[in-house]
């Protein structure tokens, strides 16, 4: 089952453009996923995480996230996954908590996607989540 955590309505805020929806977070480390989930919630969006036995491409099809944030060292970070993200209409964003920024940017450029490294500035991260 997909782990979806929602903020109470009283704690949410929405951008001028409106609520963008769900953000699937694929991170190798649970603590990194949790940190990104909090940053997603601060943007008024709903983080979605993979369950232990779930396949990323299946969750993309069923949850229909607006954005998929992918650790470039995650086991599911493949050309096939990036194609599935694009086919679903979601925006892929690559990141790494361990690699150097220029290395992550090089990989992201190769795939034509945005990227960031941790620690990330919440404002810049929020801008990346916009479609």
C-alpha cells in the first residue's frame, strides 16, 4: 500500500496557481524521503512514498503524481522509469544526497530534467515542483 501522509487542512496553504497534487518521492534513505516529504508539504502538496513491495512504475500509474522526485542512486532510477514518468505526464526531478552537484547536473542534463542536491534550499525546491 502506498504511504500517503496528509497535513490537516488547517496547516496547508496553496500557491496562487492552485494545488498541484501529489509528489512521488523515490529516495534510497528513509530519512531523506521524510525530509523531502516535509518540504513537499510546505509547498501545499501531498507526498507519496513507495510501499516495501511496490513497483515505482505501478505507483506512478495508480497515484498519477504531478511530480516524481528521484534519487539518482535509487534502484528504480532507470531510463525506463524516466520514460514512464514522462508518459504519465508527471515532471521528473533527479536529486542526490551524496553526489556532487555538478555530477547530478550532468546526469540530469543527459535526461533533460531538473536536479538538485541536498541540502536543498526550500524556495528553490518549491520552484522546481511547479509545473
